């Protein structure tokens, strides 16, 4: 099919040149020399079709670009002249063999054709070279674009893998941190002979770890799932502190389907319990709230304890890992702030982009 299309193109070229001769004859009010026009231009056109692939190969092997143009151009000039003479010689040979009788002999026909076809053949040669050069430039540009797109895609995939690895590493740091603290609390209960409380805490810890491992690969979960996980943690802390720990949960219903990083709230609640409840013998309260502010999801975790001792809160494992995870997931669209509460205690505020699970799954 490609060769048929190729032949059709050269036939169209012949018809175009024939139409030029017909137009001239009509304008001069002469008889149209159909036999002459058809034989000349069809023969010429099909000879060009025969020789054009050789010119194309030559242009491809000796491209006129970069620093090689200065020696490629003279060679092409020589080959264009050879092409012009060779095409005229082939025309004379074919027409003599076929018996079109433009002139009685091959030499006579060649002498007649060469002056008229030489410049046309030169022009045709350079037109083929120019087309090949344009195709080569386009192909190179397309290959560069494809390569750049592939490199960009690969860089994006590597960046994504890097982020996933960092997030997984941060979560792996959080899990042992929480686990060790809980086991330490169980050891204290056992030493105090509070075996029933220790047994209850171990049961809650087992369920908590099972929930944690179920969603290990997920970087975001619905808030309701995070709350279920948080309730298990709070059950463990209630066993530990008994009546000294009061928890207030106030999550707006429209935020329950919002996507949040798993294990997001537990480190901050643990921080509130550690610095707000554990340091006082009196009953303390930890309050958790969530609300949507336009495209922002906000959490507040507060306690009524003595607050942090210095102007700047510390950077423990829980806080530093939470900050790092938020930075990896949301970049500049997130914040985690700690400040003193007006009536005493500490307020931790988290703001992340609001994304509903129904819109992303």
C-alpha cells in the first residue's frame, strides 16, 4: 500500500506538469500535444520515482546539520549534478528502447533532454534532500520530547516512591514509639498488682495493633477510621489513669468522611496525656475537635494541664514525625501549631486540605 501511494504521488506530479503544458497550449491556441506531454512527463516522473529513494538514502547518510554541513554540501552538489545527468541519460535510454523517437539515437535524445532537464533535476534533488532533512529534524525533536517525557515520568515515579518510603519509615518509627510506651505502662500495672487492668490493656493493645497492621500501606484513611483507632488508644489510657482522665470528642459529622493520614491524632493525644494528665494528680481533660473551614480541615487537641515549660514546645518523636509526615503529604498546605491555652494547658492545632473519601475513591 505504501508503494502504491508512493507511485500515485509521482503520477500526480506528472499530471501536474502535463497540465502546465496543456495550459500553455490552450493559451497560445495551439493543438495540445497529448502524446508528447504524456510520454515525456510520465517517463520523467517514474524515473524520478526510481531514483528518489537513492537520493533519500544519500541525504540520510550525509545529513546537512551540525558541524558536518561544510563537507556535506559540496558532496551533495556533486551528487545532484550526477543525479541530473544520470536521470537525463536514463530518459534518453528508455525512450530510445521503447521507441518514442524523440530523436533517432540515444546520444541525440540525451543532447536534447539534458539542457532542459538539468536544472529541474538539480532542483528535485535538493527538494528531496530538504524534505529528508525536515523529516529528520522532526523525528529528532519528537524523540527528544518523548525522552524528556519518559525522564519526567520516571522522575515523578521515583519522587513518589521516595515520598512513600519516607512516609513508611516515619510510620515505622511511630509504631514502636507508641508500643514501647504502652508496654511500659503495662509493666507498671503488673508491678502494682493491677493484673485485671494489665490484662485489659493487653487486650486493647492487641486489637489496636491488629487495626494498625490492616491499613499499613494506606497513606490516607477516612477520619471515622482514625477515630476508631483513637478510641482503642484512649481505652488503654483510661485503664492506666482510671478516673483521672476525661475525654471530650467533638467531631463535626461532615468531617467524618474526610481523608487524613493514619496515626495522625494518636501522637498528639499521647502528648496531651503525657504533659497534661500524667504530671498532675488531679483529674484532667483532653478535648478533641474537628471542623471544616472551606477547603481546610482543622483539628484541635487540647488539655487543661500545666502546659509546656518553655516558650517553644519540645520536638519529641511523636511531634517531629507528625510534622514530617504532614510535610511529605501536603507540603505548604498544612500546619501543626502548639500554643498555650488561655486557662492553662496546651492546644495543638492541625490544618490540612479537606478531601472527601467519596471524591477520591
